[in-house]
C-alpha cells in the first residue's frame, strides 16, 4: 500500500494529512495511538476531513464511518466524532470490516 498526502492549502495551509489511504470514493485514516495526544491527533484528522468535505459541499455518510482498532492493548475509552449540522455524531466502533472482499479483524486475522 502507498500512503497518500492529503493537502488542501485552501482549508489550512499548515495541515498535511499523511495517514490516509484513498481508493475510489473511500478513505481510511490511520494513526498509531500511544497516549491521549495521539487520540486528539486522530480526532483532528477526522475534523480536517469533515471541514474539507463541507468546503466542497460533500457529505460524509456517518453510517459508513467507523473506528476499528488493531493490537493487543487497545484503549476503548476514547470515542471519535464527526460533526454534522452542529451535532457531534459518535462513530461506531467495530471489531471487523469488509473491504474489497477481504474481512479485516481487530485481532489481525483476515478471512
């Protein structure tokens, strides 16, 4: 896989989104979470994508947005949100998801 840099200087000239995979109309953000600062950084990335989508009058389908965590020591206490029409919508947390015919599980098994 190749990471793509998402850079939109019209939204914020100092913001670069390096941790995203893009395919067709799909985007996956990822970030290695070690502490509260990292949780905040990932939320900032989500906020930037939402701001970009709003600027270009695109709508994120909140029902198709989710959080999947991978690893042995996962902190499930932190939640992520997408703000839509002034309301913070909590993203659902999944143990697995299917992408291009492959199921990815939080325990890193694929089927």
